């Protein structure tokens, strides 16, 4: 069984909804809106059952006043991509965007 590989991207956008819309178009996916106090309130998730999971969330939680990834506090939104497939193409698509940066 293949292991998941997870990458983290920083996303600069004026709001979470706009960031989700841009990513949906670029990646050809449809996010579902969710809510979780663990993820700082509203967040977007794409899951294609067994291969990929993509989560777009706020980096700073204004309720708890905590960063999800404090070392990347320059980015208001975080994009986690966990995949079993080779997603070099996805990374290339995202790297071409000036407001999205591969963090790790």
C-alpha cells in the first residue's frame, strides 16, 4: 500500500472563499465547506476517496488567538495536500501561481 505524502503551501488571498475558488479552477476540483474548531472555523476540503485529500484553512484562529503554522505567519491561509499518487503536476500548477508558495 502506498503511503501518503503531505505538502504544505502558503496562500495569499483577500479571503478564504476567494482562495478556494481560485484553487478549484486551477486544480479542477470542487471543495466542500466544513467547520471545525480544530481548523479555526470554516475550512474547505476535497477528498477523492483513498488517493488525495486537500484542505484549505485559515492560518490564524482569531478565537483562540493561535497560529496553525506559526513559522509561516506571513500566509493567511494554508493548503495541505495529502496524496498517494504522484502529484508533481499539481505542485507545478500551484508553483506557477504568484500567490501560492510551497512551504514544505
